[in-house]
C-alpha cells in the first residue's frame, strides 16, 4: 500500500504532504451530518417498503431485519466526519455481516450502497491520521476482496461447472468468465471510485487552504503597504507644511520684532517692515490653502491658486528660484547665486519631483541661515554632472556667520532635507565650516531621461 501511495503522490503532484492534517469541520457541519444521515435512513426505509411490496413473501427479508441492516449501514454516517476511520470500520462490518445473512437483499438497496460509498469516501478525505487510514483501509480492502471471492465461489451459481445463468445468452463471452469479471469490475469501480474521489477532495481541501492562506498573506501585505503609504504621506505632508509655512512664520516673527524696535526712531522703516509681515502672512495663508486643497482633492500635480482658490497653478520648481532669492533678499538675507556653465539649461529639463525637492531644499537651507545664523549673506551654488551611477544635480548653501544665541530649532527642517534627498537616492552633508560658517549640501539623482541635456 505504501508503494501505491507513493505512486499516487507522484502522479498527482497537487496532493498535500503526508503530514498535513485537514482542519476539523465546524460544529454546524457536524450537526448537518446527523440530520443528513437520519434523512437518508428515513428515505431508505421508504424505499425498502416499496421493494417489499414488489417481492415474494417467502423470499423477502422481514421489516425488522431490513431496518436493522439499513440502520447499521446508514447511522454511522451521523459521525462520519467526527470519527471517519471508525465509522468506515462499522460500515464495512455491517456490510459483510448483513451480506451473509438472510437480509442480504437490504444491502443491495441503493441507499445502503450509497451509505457505504460515503463511509469509504469520508475516511479518505477527512482522516487526519493518514498512516492509520492507509493501514486500516488496506485491511478493509483485503477483507472485502476475500469475502467477495469466497461468496462468489460458494454461491449457488458457481457450485457446478456447467454454469448457466440464462439459457440463451446474447453475448459471446462465456458465462463462467463474464460473471466473475463483471463482479470484479463493479467492485473495482465502487471501491476505487470512492478512494479516488476522496483523494481529490482531500487535495482540493489542501489547495483551498493554500489559497486562503495566500489570500490572507496578500491582504496582510496590502495592509502593510497601505499603512506604509499612509506613513509616507504623513511625512510628505509634514515636510510640505514645514517648508511652506515655517519660514513664513519665522519671518513674521523676525520682522515684527524689528519693527517694534525701530518704530520710535524710524516710523517709515517700521512701516516697511510691517508691510513685509503682511506679505509673509498672506503668502503663508495662501500656500496653506493651496496645500489643503491638494489634500482634499487628492491631486498632487497642481495646487489651487492662493488668490480666489478656484484657479490652478503648478507646484513650485527651480523655475521659481529667482522669486525665492528675491523673497530672501526682502527679508534681509543677500544671496549670491553660483551656477555651472551648463546648469541653467539643465534645470529646465529636471523631472518635476526632483525640481520640487531641490527647490524645497534650497528654500529650507536659506531659511535656516535667516533663522539661526548671524550672517546676512549666503551663497547658493548649483552644480550638475554625471558619474558611474548616472546624472545628478546638487545644491549647496554656505554662509560665514555664527550661530545666533537666541535661536533654537526643532530639527524638522534638516530632517525634511534628508528625507527629500533620500526619495531621490541622494546624499546630504550638513555641518559647520572652518573657520566659521555653515554648509548645507544635497545631491539628488536624476532620471536617465534628463541626461541628454547635460554638457560634460
């Protein structure tokens, strides 16, 4: 039997491993087995009553004998999935015992045959101990084969060599060959079919479990990806809020403090500073409204205009660099722009994501100079080139000031610079210069499509 099992596993690669145990049915399924078995028994009794009405009185089994045989073969089906091997043994014993009694005609009834078929099928498809199943099933099949052979050769039909079931057969095969062969093939289909279908059901159960586990794994991975996307979106929103709003609010504070200090001596200068406060506040409100519009509409390509909220304007890019420098000059920081010879044309060919990230990095680095340094001048250097990893674009902001004693930062701005650079596989260098000053340098990788615009 072990060789047969190995052969089946080779021919049917989808069969589960031998150590796999099929999960037990639910309590509701076990209750349905009881109801189904009782219903089948009631139907079998009704069919038996019909057959008794069509049989000779002296040749038909009594009602009590028929009921006993049918009950012994059908009632074990109530627990066929709870104890499949035990119920198969009970059904097999009832089948063989009743087959040698006067009530053997009851075992030939369709319901009794179906009950025994279901017993064999259930044992193969629901047994959790596969080694015990194949051992016990081998014994059952051997016992059934011996019983059928003994019954065949001890029957009245085979007692004499001049066997004649019919006087004038329609076929050409001799009756002493046709009858045993017919019996053998019928039993082969009966037992082989129940075992084969049981194996198919057992294999399908394993495949369904694999599909369910894979579906659950996919669902878990999808949830993890969704959570990661949410976290990345939160980080992106935090960076945008910081880059868009923080330096405006800081400028408002600086200009308001300066206006308060110079107001007694130079009212005109104070008015000019307050005008700068007004512009910074209006710009912060407009850009905040634009960012919130993107979050509501779920469109990150265009931002609502800060004017009336209905028109559209593109996201900032390096094309708005002159406006950024003018804004810093208006807030008291003179910025010297240094660019390589081919860089201006290259800036126009940058992908939108890289251009936005570079613009935000430049804005945050210049805002840090205004907030935290005593320097009133800074240098913004733009460079580009190609190395073994492909094209790159670089922005560097330097100053020669010292740290202001009254300034303290949260670190979110520098973190935002690093995160934006990481999004584009770049690198960041931030730290003090010798003998004094500060440097912020970020190099971003550019898609290969922009490489054609580079001048070596």
